[in-house]
């Protein structure tokens, strides 16, 4: 195989993962239309895995491109914007009438704004944190709820419907918030003299343990994990706000002491 054909194959590889991500999102919508909600939620989680692979493959093969970035955003909008909203609507929100439509639109609009802001701010934000809840995590929050409810055959009561409504609106608004959500990029450190980034052993062990725990009961564990993550950004936001408030108070106190002295 010639070097040119080999490079072309490497170029297509990350886009193949993106295409798989897009297909999983469309497939989730089709499954939800046929009331196969557990499979629909699983398809969205598969889309998350494929979405996590395309960028890494592109960096490993040095085939990043503007086309790939835009294609990835379009696929994410379908898989993590439209698909989870429609799955949740078909599963529960349609029983709320117009309120269900409003919640669905808030989520889809939040995902669109989140992706647009991410693409325009990618070079100027702190890489250690995402600004707002990432759309794949928001999709996992909704899909985890659907998967958990469908597998355990939780009855469609008013309480369950309002939980679905609150989750959908919360996920949509949190995506466009300024709350900082940990990205995990700072966990992979480069040792002095190394040319490649290598994850520390403790991180690999943590991932193995996480996969083992998820395997015990995927719907419950995944839903709880993403509930915790979706709240973590607000905890960081509050801690930062308290520190900033304390600094302002200290400066104000110092300036008062200097003026009195």
C-alpha cells in the first residue's frame, strides 16, 4: 500500500468513528419511536463511546482537520442533542402536553448553544474544565433515567413525569451555564523527557474499578454517576464564588484599614 493511500485510510478512520456516533444517535430515535426505550438509551451510550474515540484516533494518527471537527459537532448535535430529547419525550414528556414540548425544546436548544459556544471558545477556555455541562454527559443523564425506569418498569406516575421534566430542563439549562465541569485532561500528565502523554497507573486502576462497578448494574450505576457529575460543576462554581467573595472582602477590609490609618 502506498504512503498516500495509507494516509488517506488514517484520515477516514476518525470520521468512521464519528459516522458510527451519528448512526447510534439516529438508531436511538428509531428505537424510541418503536417503544424500545432500553435499547434506545443503550444506543446513546454507545454513541458516547464512539464520540470519545474519534478525537483520540485523530490525534494518534495526526489526521485532525477542520472538516472532522465540524462533522463531529453535527453528529454530536444529533446523538446528544436531538436523540436524548426525543427519547425522553417519547418515554415520558409527551404525557405532559405543552410542558413536555417546552422541556424538550429547552434541552435541544441548550445542546445547540453549548456546542456552538464550545467550538468558538475552544482556544480561550481553561482546558481542565468544560464551561457548562458537556452535551454527552447531559445525554447520559437523560438516557440513564430512561434506561433505569424502563428496565425496572417504574410506573408512569405524576411524580415520575415531573422528575423527567426537571431532569430535562436542568440538563438543558446547565449545558449553557458557566459552571465549570472537570474535563479530566489534567489527569494525564507528561513526565519530563517523555514525548507522549501517559496516564498514571492509579488512573488506569480507577478506570478498571469503575468499569467493574458499572458492570454490576449499568442503569443504576451510570445514572448515579452522571447525576453526581452534573452536580459537581455547581459545587466547583460555589467554591470559586466563596473564594472570590473572601478575596474581595479582604481587599475591602485592607483598603478600609489603610484609609483609616
